[in-house]
């Protein structure tokens, strides 16, 4: 099933990351997708535009916009024959806003961009544009963690087996469906993981668990419940690939998922980012924020069904 009919590649106009070209091409070939290479010319303050120039601010911005569009076209010409359907577009404004607007206006199914920017001074692995898009872009966002042309061999679908709402359970289904589709495209190994922990000892005593044996019994019951949920949702959502590797991780989500990703050399993690829907300007969930601050692999982020972007 083709789920990525239209792909938007967000990139600087003068330098396209090799991994972005490779990954967009691989997905496009398997999914018969149209790909748009999209750059954004950021506006220069008018005071800087006027200083030392005989041209008006608008004329200067028009010239800069044209130069950026020409630069993007020239780079894309070098590899456009490898794509079945491709075009380019340069907008003016803030990158995450213009990307999100383009997605909404032309109904793109996936945004691809590189995690790292040209600045080496950033403390975070994911640049500000990537994080903004994870928060605000309505379609899935694939942020590539490597600058090299690297295949995705091992993929993790991180789900919350105890999501408190129906929208959370639907998001789990979307994560598994998306992860299995990407695994099929990449011929990759799929891991399905869930991190959990029992309440502290005072709560356990309130449940009647006063010994190590009783605690072990609670752990086993908890694991059985999680396993049952995961088995059922996998049967419902994953088709046409080898059975996934299922791992239940006992401990804090923010610690266990990054540790699993590192120890198992995971190339891509598929996860949800937004914790609630229906509120324009909604923020990235605390759990997702903590995980993203600890991983350096590629990340494919999804929003819940009904998500409303604050970018209009």
C-alpha cells in the first residue's frame, strides 16, 4: 500500500544532505511518490537591506529569492533523473512555518529533512527547524540523523501500551502501521518496544504487595497484560513483513528507550510526539522531548489523528 504519495524535502538551497537525497529516492521509488525539494529564503531585516544599496528592500529580497531558487534548481538537476516525479520550490519566511504551510496547502504525506544544520555550536542534536516541525507539522516528519548515505537496517516502533485515551491507542496503531511500512520499504528488522515500571514501594504495599514474591507476581501480571495488548495490536496493524522483535523494558521511558536504541544500533525510531489533540499551538510531550534529547539516530514522528497545527 502506497502511503507516501507526496514527499516534501526541506533543505538549504545551496547544500542538499546526501542522506536526504538517498532516503527520499528510496521511498519515492517504492511508493511511486512525487518529491518536492523545498528551500526557504529567510527575510533579512529591512535596515540591513537598505544599508549601502541603491535597490529597494523588495528588489533585494526578490533578487535573493531568485538566487536561492536558481541554486536549488542547479543542485537538483544533478540527480533529478533518478526520480520519477520531482520539482523544486523556494519560499520566503521562517523555514518551519513555510514548510508547514506548504504541507497543508498541497497535502503532502511526509516531510524529510536532516537533523543537523550547518551550525556546529548547537547543543541539541536536532536543530530548531526539525523540533518545530515535530511539534507543529500535521504530517509525519522523518528527521535523518546521519549525513552519510546510510540504509535503515533496524527500526524501532516505540508505543505506549497504557495510553490513557482512545486517541493514544489509535496513535499506537499509526506508529506500528507506519513503522512496518518503512521496514518493508527498507527491508529492515522491526523492533516493537514498550517501557514501563511499577509504582514505588509505598504504592505496592497499598496493593497488598509486601514481599519480593508478591512484587514478582505483580511484575508478571503487568508483563502479561502488556504482551497481550501488543500481540493484539500487532495482529491488527502489521502485515507482509517478518514478525517483529518485541521487547518490554522495565524502567523509566526516558532512560530505557534511548539505552535500547544505542545498545541495539537502531537506525530509526518511530514515535508519537504530541500528547494531546484539538489545541492549536499544542506542545511536544515531555516524554517525547526527553527521548529526543538522548538519541542521535533518525526519527520518524507522528501526531494523533485530529491534530490541529498552530500554523495557519
